C-alpha cells in the first residue's frame, strides 16, 4: 500500500479503520485468552475465582516490603525516629557532627 499517493482524507479514513480493527482484535484476543484460561482451570479442577484471588498482589507486610523498623531515636524527642536508611535526618546529623556516636541513638530492644 503506497501511502504517499493517498489524500489526507483517505489517510484519516484509513487511520480510523486501523483504530477500529485494533479495538476489535484486542477484544477478540482477550476473549480467546479468557476461554483458554477457563479451559485450563477446568481441566485441572481449580476454580477460576481461586486463581484470580491468588494472583492479587499481596498486602505489604512481613515478606512484602512495607515499613522498616526504626533503629535510631532522638533522645530529646522520642517521636523522631530513623530507620538508618536513606539520608540522615537533621537531628542525627547534628548528633554525629557534635562528635557523638550513632550507637548513642540506637533503640535498645
């Protein structure tokens, strides 16, 4: 197909046809995939809902990331804590700049 000989109107029409065909094919592909998944699940005796539930991302927690326990606490303000990761908070930097060891801020436990 030689696009250089087509008018702008013909090119826009072709573009619309391509868009419609892409939408149709994507829909057909999804339907085919759905049928295949259902057939596989049925052949092994696993309910599809169980497959869907096990494919859901797990909540962050013990093994999924999430928050890291604080390792250091500001003795002047216990609400200020730091995990030891990333950039040091100002209160930690001030502590270290004063010649004190990070061990003095470590949370015992």
